[in-house]
C-alpha cells in the first residue's frame, strides 16, 4: 500500500479536523494534547506538511523507485521501535535554520533504525537533499542484512546523488559501523554537519567503506568507537576539507582509524582542525593497522601539539604533518603530576605539578636517546578525583614513578580499566598501586602488542574483569619484567584471576606474590595460553581459586621455567562444565613446564588432582608435592601427558578420598621418578590405592615408597616398575 500525502487544501483541513476530533475522544476530551498523524508501514510519497506534524511512523516506510517524498520545514517525525525510512527514489527534506526537520524515536527504550539510501546510483534517481535536519536516537543493531547494523542515522549503499548539509546527527548508534553515517560505494556531499555523541565499534561518527567521499566543513565531536572515534576508513580515500574533529574517544585512533589501502586527503587550503581526541590503546588522533596505502600528509590549522609522535599518530613514520597551531606546549624535561596540581601548570617542578597523567603524556617529549620520567605525587588519581582519562594510554620511553605503592594510587573506581600499553617499550613503572579496575580483560593493566616495560614495587589489587586477567593481561609478544609486586584480591569471570599471559608473551617474574585471586574457570592466580615461555623465580602463589589450575594454569604449547617458588593453599573448585582439577597447578595441551626447587603444598581440589594435574610435559626436580588433597582421585598428582619426570622430589602426605591414587593417578602416560620419596599419603576409601595406573608405565628409580595408607598399587592396565628402590608393597 502506498501512502499519498500531497493533499488539496480543503481535504487537508478536513483530515486535520477529523484527526483532532479522534484524538480528543481518545484522550477523553479536549485536554490540549498535541495531535499526531499516524503513518502506517509501506510505500510513501508526496508531501509531509508542517500542518500535519508531528508524524508517528508505525512501521518501515519506503520511497519507491521513481517516487518522491517531500518533507516541509518544522516537521517532526517520531519512528516506532525498529522502524526505518528507506529511500530508493528521491527525498527532499529541506528545513531552515529556524524550522529544522526532526527525525527521532518515539520510544527511548526501543529505538528506530534510521534512514537508508539504497542503490539510487543504479536506479537513476534525481538528487536527494537533507538540509537543516536533526537525526537522533536511532540504533542500527538488529540482525539480518549488513545494512541493518550499519549507519546509525544514515546508511548509504551505492547512493551518491545525495546532499546532506547543515544537519545535526546526535546520540545514534550502529552495532557494526558508522554510529551516525555509513558510506559504502557512495559519494554523497556532506557539508557543514554537526555529528556528535554517536557510537559504533567502527567509526563513532562516520564509517567509509570503499568510497572517496568529500567531507566539507562541520564538526565531529564527542563520538565513541573501538576503532576510529570519529572516522573509520576501510579501502577508502575521502577528502577532509575544513572539518573540525575533536574530543572523540576510541581504543584505536581517537580521531581517525585507517585499515587497508587508505590514503585520505586533507585539504591544504581549507585546513582542518584535529585535536584533543583520545585513544586508550594507541593513536590519540590517528591510527592505522594492516595498512598498505601511500604516505599520508595531514594538513591542519590546529593540532594538539606541534611535534606529534606515535602517541598521537601511529605508526609515526607513515605520516607527514603540516601543523599551523598547537594547543599544548611540549617539553623535553621530566614532569611532575599531583592530585593538587593544575593542567595549566608547566609540570616541570614538583612545586608546579600537572593534575593529570593524560596532560603529562601529551606534553612530554621523549625517545630512545632521551627517555623521560613522569613523577606521581602521593594521592589518588581517578576519573572522578582528578579528571583522569581512563584507561591511561601510556607511552614508550616515559617511565611512571610513584611515591610508593601504598600512597600513590590509580583507581579505576570499579568502572574503568586503568592502564593500557600498545607497542610501548623502554620504560618503568615503580611505586604505584592499581586498584578497582574493571574491564573485559586486564582489569588494572593491559600490555598489548610487544609492550615490555619493567614493573617493580607495585600493588595490583581489587580489580575485576568479565573475561581474563583480573589483575593484569599481557598479550601478543608482551614480555615485561615484574619484580617485588603484590597481586591480590582480583577476580576474572574467565581465566587468570591475578595474571593472564597470551600469544607468545614471555614475562619474567621475580619476587612476586600472587594471592587470594579468583577465576571461575582457569588459573585462579596465574594463567598462560598460546606459546608463552615465561620465567618465575622466588614467586609465591597462594590462596587462589579456580576450577582448573587454581594456583597456576599452563596451556597450549607454553614452556615455562619456575624456580625457587612456592604454590600453596590454592583451591580448585568445580564450576559449571568444569569439574575441578589441579588445586596447585594444571599443565595441558603440548606445554612443557620445568620446575626446580618448587614446593606445591596444601592445595585442594573438590574433584581430581589436589597438587598437580599434568596432561602435557613436566620436569619437576628438587622440590616437594606435599599435603595436597583431592576429593576424588590423585591427591598429589594426576598425570596423563607425554614426557613426565620427577627427580629428587618429595610426594608426601597427600590425601584422596577416592580409590584411585592417594599419591598418584596415572592415565595413558609413562612417567619416570628418580630419587623420589613417596610417604604418608592417605586414602580412606575401602578400595583405595597409593598409586592408580591405567594404561600407563611408571618407573621408579632409587626411590622410597613407604609408610603410606594404603600401601598397595592399583594397576588397572600397564605396569609399575621399581628399580633400586625401597617399596613397602612388593611389585611383581
């Protein structure tokens, strides 16, 4: 059904009168409420008049090919939940400075889905116009075709013959790309628009997909995204002329993020202003990854600083910047920050400190030859207390030195991740406490993409994540050195309550304490995954809990070296779909762990493997596996891996309630024990065994197996051999 709205005057007056009468009765009398005109879903053309406004759109409406919809100034259109306006023909919506045209939602709890210009290039339609319009509170987020989740306010696909001028787009959202505008294969004219406070994962304001549109004048501010707070470019070369891009927020590229073969043009005559954008991973204003475009020349009138580095434009070497003016004066001196400071201060002395780390990181000039230090005075730094930008985007070659971890605190206030590093090296963090962070991964600190600082004398506590790494998360070849650090009382819904390592991150931990952390699934204290060859020395891991590897979880071809350390009083607690295993340690999936002079003691599991669960490879030497408890099997050890060796080790006083191995439960493996003492292990089950052997071949050499209860072995299949050993139970 097509709705025609180009009425003769008499008919229009009659309809308005009838609508008023109907509305009056609906409201139980003439109570002064505003009359609305309902528009059902379906095809629409003709004219929407100011006299008939406001309009309540009850379903999806479409302007068909060959048809035209004219919207007069002052018209207000309120779209019902999930409703959209699709243009296959022509739209003329020209408001004035005084009488704008409004497109918005009728239900703030369930928004409309925006305006779509689709295939009008191939349809040969006359030009469409939207001038002096306000488009707000749209949300492109349902499933189905990609157009449904792109372009929160306006979606363009193969739609070039369109003018969008002097419009305001605010508080729109897209689940995929283009919080306000999404452009795909389209060249509309966008001029003098204000695009603010929109959001999307890619391009908080505008997403460009294979298009070279021209953006002329206007402002993009206060938009938010993961990639490109204002703009996201993919295979696109748009031109920016006289545009102001400021105060946008993202993870990568606070202003503009570029992916693929992108070479945007910044008009050298009508200069842009690009400043004070924020990205918490990298590139406050510009960021590119997986990029193969030509070198980019950025011509601007005003930028944040005159001499930007990779903190502002990442990676620095692909950009040439021509900057006329800067907002912030830079310095090559060390800087001082205090909760009592002011960001208008120089920051170069403790008597004239800055207030925020963000300002200090923008002002300070540092490089490999001239590293610098930011000194933090005692006190609390947070979003509410000091107006700190969170997470703090740190920089290479700039060290962070506090007055002491108990007196200098950066507080996430249970709402923010605290610190993020991306490709940042050659700096130290010392004498600081990180607390109350909240994030998906890495509640307090996230080190990403080859970030490897030296970290010492830190307190990392009371942080929470919905994913992994309650305290800290080290990812993608990030290999920091940690010394004299306490990591405690952190929580992860996934894994790594205290620490999570991933993807070839080879951290070094010395004199570190990891205690009282919790993860629902894996690695209550410590978790590593995917080729992480970390080193631990003199580390204490205790009072942590998780389903698998309550103290430590080592997974997927990770080859750690752990020396002079203790793993004790950790508790494996079964979680939904994860029966407990490895109260102290769990090693799995091709990993090869070496333990030297390590004590694994007093750990528990409410299922199997009170001490160590090894489904991979382990060399455990000169250590102890004592006083561990499993409610079912393997009080001390549960073994099922390939290359398993215990040398010069005590396996004593472990307890299993089940029949299958008070000390050791071995399944499908061939472990070797040299100079091992197995004593005082206990199982109270009537059919209990000291060692349970299933499809395994255990070899004991120069070992003592004495004083256990029970004393016998349960060889379901396989063999147990003792050479030059003292065994209380004779072996056949």
